[in-house]
């Protein structure tokens, strides 16, 4: 059990110390992972930015991810998507909704600068935990297209089947806990308050 996201981030930073002073690029998946990314970037003397991906929600089950989409429009669909009623028309519609959210967030989060290029960088992608892993799959796939020097996935907690899906997509995977009884990411935090857009914006404004 982690106390909160900052506690989890500090523990992750300890496991990532070999990247300190190597100017790593810490890319946080909004919104929950952004305060974590800030903590890790400071601990490693790295740069912080966001990687914008969105889960595709199952019909009538908005908390269930049937897939994900990245900023370029690349889409991942789980093999269980159709079983949850997601036909191609639904997927196209949901993808359009989530791409609009991505565009809106980019305009909100980094209005006066471009996203930091991951090309040739040690890139550490951070989230506050993985359930299906859909958003992380999209993030890693999209980032690989930019040819980073090394692509690292760093999360506090994830189930073993998700770890198995993610591991081939990253050069290194750091996960602090792989519990047998996994129901939701929030169950492994004492405090798991929602992170608001205003907090993300303030963090990304800081030098």
C-alpha cells in the first residue's frame, strides 16, 4: 500500500537512480501521473512533459478500457472489445471523442511551447498504476515511433497479465508491486484523490 502518488513516485525514483544526471525525459500520463512525474524528474535531474493518450471506453461501461488512442491517432483495441459491444462504428465514434479531448488537453497543458521531442532521449513513461494497460500500450507504441535512445515504463503497481503485455513494448519495465489480488489501481493507495487540470497546468508551467 502506498500512502499517495508522491510516496509511490519517490519509491520509483529510487529504482531509477541509474538515470540520474543522464537528462532523462519523464513523460507522465495525465492526469494522475503528472505530480508523480514532477517528483521523479526532480529526483533524477530530468525534464518533465506529458504523453497524451486516452482510453477507449466500453459501451455502457465507461470505466472499462477496451483500447486506447495516442496523439497521432494510432489505436489499440483489446481482443475483448467486440465482446463488450464495441463494433467498428462505435470504435470510430469513441476514437473521435477521445482525440478531441487529447487536442483540448494539449492546447491547455502546453499552450506556449511544443511537446518535448523524445528522439534520442532516455524516456521514462510514468503512470500511477496499470489495470488493462491500454493507455500505456498506446503511449509506448507512439513514443517508439520517435526513436528514443531507451524507452522505460515505470509504474507503482500492475497485475501480472498486464505486465506480460507491456514488457515487450519497453526496453525496461519498473513495477514496484505485482499483486495477485488486483481489482483497481486505487485499492493500493491510502489517498488517491483526483488530479485536476489546473494542477497539471501549474506543474507544467514550472521550469
